[in-house]
C-alpha cells in the first residue's frame, strides 16, 4: 500500500466474503493481503470506468481522427516543451 493509508469499513454479502477469503487462502495469502486485494480491485475498476468514459466521449470520432490526436499528444510529450513541462511537475511538492 501507499505510505499514506486510509481505513475503510465496507460491507459485502456473506458469499462474497467466503469466496474472497477462500481464494486468498488458496493463493497462500494472509489476512493483511485482503486490503491489498481490495485496493488493487478498486484501482482496476477505476481504470475500467475511466476507459469506458473516454471511449464514450470519442465514440463519434473516426479511428484515424483519434490516432491523429494520440500522435499529436505523443509528439508534444516528446518535444522540448513537453519534456520541460514534465520536469516542472517533478519539482512540485
């Protein structure tokens, strides 16, 4: 987990609890690994929903238009301007 953590209290149905704990036990994981599992699951779910949002926002565009936007963004990120911007972000607290 990250250096700064937050404690959650969550409620799941009994079958989900049993299934998850059984799965973790079969993988040789210990009690503390439940938090890691939940954090990873939440992270992947956030990525999945973000991707779905992005896909819906660009659903009316042709794939070649999307590829052109991606190419433009990559070119900017690799340019001296984009690299300088990234270095400024590293200096921020």
